[in-house]
């Protein structure tokens, strides 16, 4: 009988894993929670089973047993970094495609991860654990200002507060702890010295679980909005070779120290002097793994599955070579003009770009309804080219050729980023998007786009005949149908 793989996830990452399963000849099992019956990943799998929730560990374990699955791939998000999930699978003889539960315990908590990093001689920022809101004042004096209060169990900016003055520390700690309890069920905090404008650089690693492992180079994930990445690239555009090699060596020391198994990511902050500091570890596959695959030619999901099937045979003997440059952007159902509020709706028209060096990973299909009960990411555009300048041009083209009608997206917001001179120079940091204003350009509305698309479908428009007029009165051809739509000028 064929080996069965259950993916305890949904949407584009489930589709991605199912592709590797099919290529390896493995039978795939999908799960679906209420309200997600139209999800695209259900069409990729050989079997579909219902669960009350994507977070319901007993139900997912039961489905895995009933379906005959022997491998469970968690994707990212949901249960991917829950040690309790890995343990529940191990207890019934199922294989968790990822690190061991004890590794997730060690590296999943930010405090224990920092302690482990220090033991492996990996640099960290000055920090201290908050034993109580009363003792935090003395700890803050030792760490210094400005500082960040962070939730040990958290992520995505929840339970995080910037503090610039000693008199504000205690009230900020109380607020951050309450938010952390509400979000993660754990109000444990620590404080850390704040770097004003760092770059967020991460190193992709793959461990054999025996103390060995390799790195697959770095990614720059500094373009973030509210602590959420929206643009990632490999390799980092502005990083000295000395810092790059130092990051690789530090990452591998942690892989060896923890006997890490499968794919993982070590995240670092890099200051203006190219000094780097360990931030945290993601003990799972990353959303941005495609850019690493693009520059190395490695299929990380296939590597995960094969290692899980053959745990005593290391998949990698050495780090692969690297080539070219890759950029990924995340397309969300959100309205940048209205503070990025979610924009649920029905996908009326959908056209993904095609062409050399363009990859799309998506969890939506035309006609599908997109609600607010799940993550608002519609898909990812990934481009690859021989150098960064060409990759930027290719990303611009890919965004211009993308058409998603029926609900609002951040498509034009991303397109504007490709035009920003600082982004084009690679001169950005984690607070860059908060400091810049990309809302001066009009965004085409869904009705404008729908009108253009309907006319095109009827053969009543030609892109070459559509033109906009700049303030000086000279005519220029807009770069795409959806930018032309913002002018509402259609030549019949």
C-alpha cells in the first residue's frame, strides 16, 4: 500500500505539500473545517476528511488514524509549532514531519531559545526575563532604553510594547501581559534592548536530527507591516560577506546544539554596522520558503517528506550552491486605503501571471467565496531572475498581469513598493513601511476593474489603445489593465 500523508493545514501551503506528495507517489489526505468547504486544497488531495477545527488535536489525530495516514505534515501556522500536537502523534505511532516535540519546547519559547543561543555562543541583544511586573523596573535599568517588552509565547506583535522611559515600564508590562494571556494563554514577558532600524535576516536550515545539518543561505524579510512580513527576498540585498558567513556559522551551531530535525529558520536582527543578534527560531517550514527554493534549486517539502520516511539517511550532504535572486510578495484580501481592513467577498475573476521566472502559490479559485474566519492571504507571487534588478522588473510585470476581481487586495500597494527608490536600492529596515506613505496614488476599485475586465471579455478593448495623461499633458501607456482601470478611460 502507498504511504499516506495527511496535511493538517489548508489553502496554499496544503496545495504546496500535496504537489510534492503526488510527485513522490504518496497518497494525500486533506482536512476541512466548517466554513472552508470551497477551499482549493480540497481539490488537490486524494481523500478529504472533516474536522471541527484546524486546531482540534484529538480530532485530527483520530482522522489520521482512520484514514490510514502514517505521516502528518503541519504546514505553517495552526499546529505547526505545537509540541503537544507532535507528542499526540508520536503516542499513537504517527510521524510528525518536522522537529521533535522537545526541540519545539526548547526553541519555540523565546526565553529558552535565547538561553540556548547563549550556550551555543550565538550573540543576543541585552535582555532579561520579567519575573513580575513589580521587578521589571530594575530589569529595565540593566537592559537600557529604548527597550521592547515581548511575550515569550507570542508572535505577530501581540504582547509587544516599546518603552522609552523608566516611568512607563510597569504600566506597559501590565498591558502587554494581559494581551499575551488573551492571545496565547501565557502572560510571561521578557525585555530586550531595541534596535531602532534593524534589518530582519533569517537563515534557512535543515537538520538531520543527529547533530548534523546544513544552511540554505539567508533571506531578507525586513519589509513588514505591523510585524507581519509582506515581501521577502533571497539573498539579502545589502549585507557584508563577513556578516553573511557569521550568520551561517551561528545558525549551524544552533542546529548542532539542538540536534535539529527537518526544515527550520533562525531569525536575526542586523544593525547598521552589520552586527547581528539572534531573535528567535521558527521550528517549521516558512511562508517564504519558495525564494530559498528558487535560488538553490532545492524542493524543501520533498526533502522534509523523504527525511521523515528515511530518518537514518541524511537528505543533504552539504549546502547546495546558490544562483540569481528571488523575491516573494504576499497578496492579501485587504484594503490599504481603509487601514488594511479585511475585504471578504467572492472571487469573480482570477488571472494569475505566467512567464519565465514566475511562480504562483495560491489557495483560491475563481468563484470561491473568501471570508474572514481564516487568514486573508490569497496567494504569493514569487519571481526569480539572474540578478536583483531583473527580479524587481519581473515582479512588477507579475503584479501588473495579476487580476483578482470581486474583493479588494493589496496588489497596487505591492506594485508601488516595486517603484520606491529606497526599496529598489535595498535600503530598507523593519520600520520602513510604517515610516513611508504609499497611499497617495489612487487605487482602482473593484467596480473599475470589473468594468475593464467585462469589456475585455467581450473583445471591446485593446490594451494598446488605453492611455493615461500625466499632469504635463503627455500621453503614456499605463503598465497594465488594472492601472488603466484606475483612470476609468476605456477606448472601445
